[in-house]
C-alpha cells in the first residue's frame, strides 16, 4: 500500500508520513508527521488532493 511522504523541517529529509489510504481520495491541508528518523524533528506533508489507486498515489 503506498504511503505519503513528509519532508523534515530541519534536515529536509524525506520519510514516510504514516498516511496511507487504499482506493480513495483525500484532501490534506497543514499536516505534520514525525519524528524524522534522521534528526528527530517534525516534517510536513504537502497540501493537496490525493488519489490512492491500486499501488499508486496521484496528486491533483
């Protein structure tokens, strides 16, 4: 199952956000995830509407 990524506010590393939805569409605004596995800071998930179809994610 595909998972949205987050970008760390501190070290700018990409890491799994923990958000994964199957066969649906969601709109996300101002979401955070963490801690960053590299430095322990909080990361941000990009805002947008996402389609989770099969094993892929598409941003509208």
